[in-house]
C-alpha cells in the first residue's frame, strides 16, 4: 500500500463510496478510502434497503439538481447491470386548512420552474388512483411520476466495487486519529499507527464528521439527531408492492412529516416520522428504538393507510447530521485549502452519486459544473443566530 495519494476519502458510506468512484474515473488507483468500521456496517445511514428518490423539493436549489442525481445513478446501473432505482411515483400531501399546504404549493412552483413533470391532485383523485388512502376533502397534493425507491445498500456496494475495479485502495477498520494540513498537502494518521498523505482530503464521515473536524482544530454547526424508521408487516402485501403504491410524504397540520415506501427489501411497508428525534453525539447515541414514535407512526397509518398496518417487523435507527438550515454542506472546510467536507442533512442518500461527482470536481478542479452555491460551507445561514425557517419536505 502506498503512503502518498492524490486524494484520501474518509468514510465509505453512500457519499464516500460515490466520491471514491468518481475520483477513480479520473485518477485510477491514486485514491485511498479509510473506513473506521467494516464495509457495510449498520451504524451509519447507508445500509437500509431503501431510500426515497424524488424531484419534489420546495426550492429550485434542489430541483435543478435532481435530474443529475437520477443520471448519476443511471451511470452506475449501466456500469454494473444492477437496477438501483425503481420508479413508483411519489406523493406529497397536506391539508389546505393548515400552513403545511405551503410545502405542496412551493413544491409545485419549484418543479414548474425547472420543467419537471408533476401533477396536482385533490383527495378524491388520490383515493381513486390509490384506494389504499383514506383522506379528507381538504387534503391535496402533488404527484411526481418519476419518484421511487433507491436501493441505497446496493448503490453503495456498487460504488465500492466500481472503485476497486478502477484501482482504488479501500481500507476498513481504519479509524482516523490525526489530521494535519500542511503547505504541501494533508497527512492522515490511523489507529494502527500508519500515516498517509495526499494533495486533497474529503471528509464524508456522516455522524462522525464533527469528530473529524475536531481533529483539524475546527468545527461546523452540525447537530446530530437520532431518527428511526419502522417496517410494518402488512397482511395486504399485494396492495403495497412498488407497482401498486407510491412513495409518499404527508405533512400534518403541525408541519410534521410522515413518510413511507412500498414493500421493498422486506415483506413490509416502511414508514417513519421525520426529524423529531433527540439530539445526540456519535458517543451518546443509543441505537435504541423509541416505542412512542413507533406508535405515532402506527396511528398515522391507521388513520390514512389502514391496510398498511401490521405487526412491527423491526425498526431501524440512524443519525441525521443537520446544519441549521437542513441543507447539504459540500465544500472546502472554511480556513482550509485542501480539506473538503460533505454533510448530508438527513436527506443526501438520493443525491449521493451526484455529491460524489461534485466533491470530485471541487477536489480536482476547484469548482463544480453543478449549481451547488447553496451548499457552501461559509453560507450565512450556517452562522446566523436567527431561527431558521426550514422545509420538512427537504427531508425524507
């Protein structure tokens, strides 16, 4: 194993693996990836069966990027022969009688502004197409016909395989213990005493990014929350297969986002309540399911999707890494010319392939062809003391 590389990537989850792949397309084997645990471990946020992929965002900062996100997965599908994206259609729903309807209206406006296909639907329209729903007349929503399920586990493994085929060195069980930036590059120390150097360093450690930044002697305003999702073993399986039921987000009158996916990966419907978990650190997180939140999601399903209700097959816990505005960070670390960082803000899985491209271009060219100014690490929203007005529909 060499001691010197053009780029070192720390973290081999969805974003780190994607970055390794896109770097390898230009650098071949001059890339090192360090992962603190086994590859495919369950402590991070990249190893569940599925994630939602969609165009339905409330701002053009995202809708201008979603086509490139889909294209990025298509490139990997063509390279591997795997099917990573399964299109089911996707709904965002809210009540006309509540402020949460602004999420639907803003989504429609953002999709229209970027010429993305969509359809506005009333409650009766939704229930006619998907009789699994129980809605009131005041509910309405927007349909994204290209939304669906991203197999995040396979997607990450595919990026790892393609990276290795291009010569990338990937080292599991290699926790980083030291990071130093010098005039000539960066130096990285790992727990077994080995040291490596590179021209550029990419931090894609997810919930562990705050600790990595501390090794550099700096920090970014990233808050970790412990979130969960539950697989409900519906007895009505055929009603919720991907060809008969879409992914969805339902924003209630208190602007809380319930979301769900059809039967995929398990014989169960996947559903959760977004962004309501307690604040934690990578050391204090418990990995334990909160039964109260499971019951909340079950009650939601009982009201609006009663056929989906079944025994709790299991629940899965992960961490969101929230900047104050819930937008990504994909940029050089302020004050550092050779170190980049990516924070996923709890919804980066669908964008992981594209973020790998962005980070590659920033590392090798200093600028990305994609419009990612909104995700700079020095944007004022990260450091404002004023309360942020965030969109729940950014998550999911």
